[in-house]
C-alpha cells in the first residue's frame, strides 16, 4: 500500500517534486499550494486524510510551527542546508562566470553561507547576504536585492523565496532559485515514508488498561462503556470492581490528544482508578498496568511505559517517574542512604514539580502519599548524607513544635 503524503509547497516546487518523486516507490503526493509561505496555517486546515505531512521548506515550517505540537499525524520538512547553498553558489559561479562578491543571496541562516565560504578557503569579499525572518516582510528582501542591482553592486541574485524569484524576473534582474539537490529531496521523501510507517507501527502496539472502582455501585457499566468507546477497547472482568482493557497505543494517544479522557471521572459519583501499561507484549503491558495501579491516585490516569517510567497524573500536569534506573548517580545515592531508587526518583520528580526550593516534611508526604513519619525518616537519611539540609523552621498556628524547612542538596535534573 502506498504512503499518502500531503505536501505544502509553492507551485514551482510542486512541478519539480513531481518529477523527482518518481525515484521513490509507493508514495502518493497530495499538494496544497501557497502563493506565499504565510498561507501555510490556512492550508493545513484544508488537508484531507493522509499518512504524513511534508512542508517544502524552512519558511512554511516556521509558519506551521504553532500548529504542529498538536498535529494529529506525523510531519517533517525540507530544511535548508549548507549543501543546498553550496550547490546553488557553485551553479551560479560555474554557469555564469560570476564573482562571489557580486552575488546577493537570501537565506534562513547567515552563518550557513559563512560556513560554506570558509569550507572552500575563500578569502575575498563575501556575497551580499539577506537573512530571512517570518516577521520581516518578503517585499523588504526583494527591495534590498533590487536596490543592490540598481546601484550596480551585484550581477546576480539567489533567492530561497519563490515569490521573490517571480518579482525579480518581472524586473529583468538575473536570478535563480535556491537549488536543493535531487539527492537531498529523494532522501527526505524516503525519510518521510519511513516516518509514516514507523508511526503506524508504534500506533499498533498493544496497550493494556486497568479500571478499578474503589466503591461498589451500580454506575460501573456507564463509566466502563464510555471508556471502551473512547479508547476502542475490548475488556474482561477481573472481579466486581475491576476490569482489564485491551486497546492500542494509537487509540490511547488519540484520546489524550483530544482530551477525551477527562470526561471519565465526571460521570462517576464515586472514585475510580485508571491505568494503562505499554509493553513489547500483552504480558508485559499487563504487568505494567498493574504496577501503575499501585501508584495511581483516584480520578486520574497513570501510564507505565515499557521503560518502567510512570507518567501521570492525567489530565493534570503530569510528571514522569522512573521505576527502574541505570543512572549511577541515583544508584550511588540509594547505596549511601539505604533508600530505594524509586524513592529517590520520586523525590527528584517532587523537586522538579515545585516552584519553591524549600519544603516541609508535610509537603513531601502529600506528594509521596505516605505518612509524615515515613517522610521524616527519608529526610533524616538525606540530611545525614548531605543530600538535603535544614534551612529554617515554619511556625505552626496550632500547638506543637515548629516544622523544619528543608532544601535538597543534589541535582534533580536527571
């Protein structure tokens, strides 16, 4: 089956891509043509169902960037590289007997041109370089090229923007488009096809979920039905209050992308736990889902992935907690303090989640969901080995001794 690729590009690039795409097997191109790259976000809203999106350059990518974080299918773009600049300059110099210093070129990154010039050990005057920004009107770049031509400072223009090429041609100013080598375009098409296949393979991975009702009620079926419909899952009953779900990674990701999981908890009057386990096999996924259940809190979704990383709670701001680690730093801490790597990972996640560096044993106890006494024992071990320190006291409005204020004394960004 062929891979259907939606391509956002200029008209000129479409014609070139059609001829080059014949070198790549089993792809189908569906074009969405802009007059100027700033039309890209509008075109994205018109894309029909396809396997993958290809943006034809860095400029359309930059205009599309605000939409791409939530884009539901894989995407990629043809990035302007130094190889393209080298090929374009070589084409101009070889075919037109030009001097490099009498060329005006517009690029996304000025440093790329400087790197090319340094690589060829050129020591003469540089070409005129116009840097492209999406907040800089393209007409300004066109006028800069045109002024250099009218002042007799240049003999030729190389442009990355097709509308500027058309405008300069209309003024009879010698110009060529930036030339992406055929090999670069073919490689990008192959990578785009591979990206689609990889994403589909990942989406088809098996996922096992566990739905646990914490109280016996009569509304189980309504909640269960909503969840299996949203996640396209089948299920089996483990006991009166617990169900095991079977679905795929693609369906779960889709539910998260569209915030479909948030409604699960509002339709039940009673607390429920929902976890999902990812794995290389059904058995591994089942084990991960059950392990996630041990750490799950009511009315939130937790995920245990194949790397034994616990993610959650969703839909709140989730954190990732590793339940197994090969980090020698964490292992050394665990050995010294006699704390488990899991507890150390939890403390790291606690630190990253807070805006304040200081905290009390109660703050940490609430995060770890353990008693204050257990937390105080953990903090005592950290303090004894220099991994935490007491930085003050918090006066209580109630009777009792003041609460110590702590600060961690090790790197938590692992």
